[in-house]
């Protein structure tokens, strides 16, 4: 689990949330631990998702546009993320206290699936710029980083000739390897179920970092992660998200936080029902587990309020992540606690080894 999702959390924070990468890792340090203590689905693992991370990034960029923060002000951008996460947690928590758990059965799935598909298109347009090595060109042109997806696609077409070849090769090569491994797993899994446990993404991450270090790709223009550290210098900075000085960010983040809470609760409900309601036919779900939607809301709310205090990304239950946990033998909340401990060790001791990660 850690090998799959810790590198992904760093990417969500830096590329989608526009906050320091370590703040994505905080979402795996605190949220799974809190949910393990309070949640009703023992196999579900909570963590950051692409949709929620992107929505946090929209609030951060909006604050930059309004002059409340700056592109290089990592400390303020991290605080803004904490406000969004804390507010999303507060919305979910209040919904649990007022027993609104029944809403998971009346949400419009086509609407939410369409929304998530649209987010995929936004992420594609947003990420092609760094994957082609066009960040410097985007800054020269101006306002591309804060423009619409259409403006970014137009920029990509007009400036494709400025693309950095090594960056494109690493990005395309990594993407190709991951997609080929995914297809091979899909075809081989019916005959060899254990292939699902091969951490192909983690292998790609490790190999890309090793090649960058050995071949000196960073000296040839390939952008690397560099030093990963907290914006305040403390490994776990605590900031209460609802202080008066943050009110200007609360006004900006209100609607986005509500949307994050809605999407997160829906995704968590799907994951919990697929596991808690298992009949044992596929060896994933646990028989006899009684799920409480209101308890789930309270658990997710408290987890995100705690995460917001440490300026993490919003974290909710993920269907794919929880299925991996169940299929690899996770049966109790202890798997989430161990994931939190591994993430804690990464923050304290292992982050320097991510220096050469492209």
C-alpha cells in the first residue's frame, strides 16, 4: 500500500494542489490513523484523491490571483490547503452529527461520474505542461498556469516546439511502462492472481530516481523533486485552520470545500459498501460487517479536521485503494494504522532519498 500511494501523494500535492509535496504525505500520516479509530469499515483506507487535490489547487490559484498569496509562498499556500481540508472535514462532521448519512443513496451517480471525468480532462491539460518541460515557457508567456484548460491546450499546441526532449522522454516512458504493466496485470490476473501485488509504479519511481542520479539528468534540464521539507521547518507544523486571519480564505473556499466533502463522501460510501457488504464470493468483503453512514461521516470529518490542522490534502476512502488493501489480506483497521506509521517514518527519515525523483 505504501509503495503504491506515498509517491502518488507527493505528486498530488505538488502538481495538483500547488502546495509543498510533504503536505500530501501528511494525508497518509494522520487521516488513516484517525479513521481506523472511528470508522465502521475496517478494510477501508483513506487518503488523498486526484479530484480533491485538484479542487484544493483551484482555491490556491484563486488566492494567488486575488493577491492573498504568491506562487512561491509555500507557507501561505499550505495554510490555504489546511483551511480547505478543515472546512471539508467540518461539513462532513456536521452532516454526521445531524444524521444525513442517508444522502449517499440519493446522490446522482451520473452527475458525479461526469464531474470526475471532466476533472480528468482538466488534469490532462494541467499536467502536460510540466511533462513536456514547458514551465519556463509558460511563465514567459504569462497567466497560462492560472488559465482555463482550453487556454492551456492552445498554449501546448502553439509551443510544442519548445518542449524539453529529455523531460518528454522520461514522462512518456514512465507512462508507457505503467500502462503496459496495467494491461499485463489485467490479462494475467485471472490465471496468476498474485501479479496484482507487484508494485510496478513504485519500481518506475525508484528506477527513474536512480537513472536521474547516475546519468545526471537533472544537470541536463530535467526537473527533480529536490529537498522535501515543511514550509515552516517543523516536520509536523500545527495550525488551527479556523482562526480569524484565515477568514478571507474561508470565503473563497466555502463552495469548493462543500464540493470536496460531497465527492469524498460519495467515493467513501462506494468503497465502504463494496467491502462492508461483501458476501465473501471474491474474498474481498467481510461478512457480517454492519456499516453506519452517519458514523462514517463523523469519522471522515474528524480525520479531515485533524488533517487540516497539519495543512494536509483532503483525504477520503478510495475504492481502488481499499480494494488493494482487502485483496492483500487487510482485515482490520491495523492495516491503516501501519500505513500511517510507514508514512510517519517517511516524513522523519526517508524523504532525503526522494531528492532525485523526476
